[in-house]
C-alpha cells in the first residue's frame, strides 16, 4: 500500500468535505487528524531515537575527531594558492588504495578562494611510501572547459561546476572517474556522471591526456529518488527544501557494479511532507517514545524542516559499460532527521559491509545537536543491500564541534580501508575555503579508526601526515 498517496487522497477528501460543511477553519482542523502508521518501505532508517542518544554519546573520546596542532598545518604547495576540499583516492574494486605506476592518486575539488563558484576536479599524486604533505604533485584539472560540450550529452552541456565522487582502477588498468555534474543554470540540478581519465607517466610526472566516454548515468527517477523537477515544482529554493543527488561512490560485489550516492527519497518510498511526521518507522524506540517525540515535533520550530527531511543513501546497478542498469531502493534514509547525508562510502571488511556518511548538525532536526556539530555516521550489514544496523548502537562514528572559523576545522571525513588489519585511515579537508588570506583549504592530517564488528573507536595517538592514505599494518 502506498501510504503517501493514501494520505494525500484522504487529506483532499477531508478538505473538500470541510469546505462543503462551512469553511476553511473546519478544513484546517480536519486536515490534522492524520493517524500514526508504520511503513518501512523495505529500507533501513536513521531514526530519531538513535540520533537523540548522540549528544551524550559524543562526549566519549572514542568518537571525537582528534585535536590538531594549527602550527603544523601546511597548504598544499602544488595547489598554487587554490583551496582544496573534498577528496577521494583512486581505489581498487575492494576499496583499498590503488597504486598507479608507483603512485597514489587523489582526486579533489579545488578552486579560487575568491570565487565560490570556481569548483573543479583536480588530480594530485604522490609516490608510494612518501607521505609528506609537500610530496603531493598536481596534475591539474581533469576536465577542459570544452569536455562537457564534446561529450554530446544534453545534461552535461548545462554543467557549471564539478562536484565530489569516486574513482576506481579497473581490471584492465584504466582510471574510471565518477563525479557529480552540477548545474547552476537549472536550480542546482545534480547528476551522477562518469568518464575514463587517460593518464601517462613520464619520468617522475603523471600527465592527464584528456578524458573519454564522458556521460551522464543518472539524474533521478522521481519515484525512488527525488529529481530536480520535483524540487522546482514544490517551490525550489523558496520552499526550504534541499535537493541532493551527488557523491557517487563506486563499489563491486559478486561481479556486479554499483554506485552508492547521496540523494533524497522519491514518491514511492517515503517522500517528504507532513504525513512523514506520523510514520513510526522514522522514530524508532518504543510506542511511548513515538507518542512523546511526535507530539513534541508537531509543536517544534523544526517541524517544517522535519517534514522536508528525506535524505537517502541510494544505490543503482551499472552495466559493464557504466551505463544505468537498475534503480534500486535506498540503503538507508533519514526521513524527519535531515535532508542531507553526504559522501556516501561503503566497503566490505572482515565479512561485513560498512556504510558511512557525513552530515552537519546545522541541517538536523534533533534536540541537543548543535549547528557546529559535524558527524560521520556508520552502519553495518551482512550484505551490500542491507538491512543496515547502526554502529555503536546509534550510528555515531565521528564527531567534531569546532567553530567553522577555526583553522583546524575539518569536514568530509572519508574512511579508507587498508589491505590488512582492522584499522581504516580517515581523511578529510581542513580549513573552510576563503576564510583566511594565508591559510587555504587543505588536506587535513589523517588518523586511524578501529572497526571491530558493530563497534568503532578512534585510535589514540594515531595522527598521520596531511592527506596520508595508507599505513603499514
């Protein structure tokens, strides 16, 4: 049964009946008689009950991003004055860091500190075994301005910025990039996109020799994942909604290719709207908890944000030529909690699948979570497609609460699995772009996080070099 469609029909009928009975005041009273229901839509959920436990839980040192020494932080010299923020390594199919002709390769968003619209993907590289921040070389922009037109792709032609994604080192030795095509010309339309990046080596230099097979994969179907037209129809930016369809992360399982990505739910699996506030599945906890929390939310200043909150970590299957094969149900959603769960990341480790996402407290509707709170949340499953259960009982994996104006502020935390052992390397960026004249957004010092079954913890005294990807286990 499609609860959303049923609820909308019921509301329309009630509204019409009320008007016939004598006026809008009666209609308003009737419209709020929505009864509680429970509908999971066959997917896992980030629940309000779990999230409400986090403000107390995050006080534990095991979940806190380490404190960094500002005096040791360096800009990326080869970036030549650009801010560098979200980054992702070239990875093998299992998520471990790939070696390309003796180098580790990282793709990152970079741009001028003086132009917020200047957002392009650059390629950095570093000799394997050399972890110093100063050893990163810059191969420059991946795409030329003309590439989006040369692709003969109608969606790509409208691109104004390049946003985050992932990269895989294919079995035939190619570099396959996945990224987000953003169009400021079309109400922030976001599309999952791919290209093969051709790279050659000469002496101690990697050179980008152009791209090929540059194409759009998916821009939302409306039913499983919200598309930009729905966002426009509902009032676009003035509605308070936050449309997302970005951060494609490539993963393989049992010979199949997939992209896991940030999105919002579509009309068939728990769309946004006031009726979502009555779905017990989004709350978790006991019946008594649902009654109290739902009543509180109805009276809260965050009610409207909660109605619009329908974040999702989505998944689609790809054909061998990296075109869309199948749209699948989300791995997890954050209805009523937040509209934005970013930097989707999933990998298999010790027989379990681990799913991670970054999110900002400023975008959440949970009491006790503050606007400065930054999180990485994590979930575990026996299979790629779920069901997923929260790590550490609530999903809390990392928390950072610095003022955004702090030089050592970090975000976009990304877990990099290692070839062996139970530790992952956490990378991120440090310093918000354009905030300082001399301090640019840069690779943050990496650090280790231990994963053991359903539990994680930050490894004490494990701060690594800025941008370091691997450790000797």
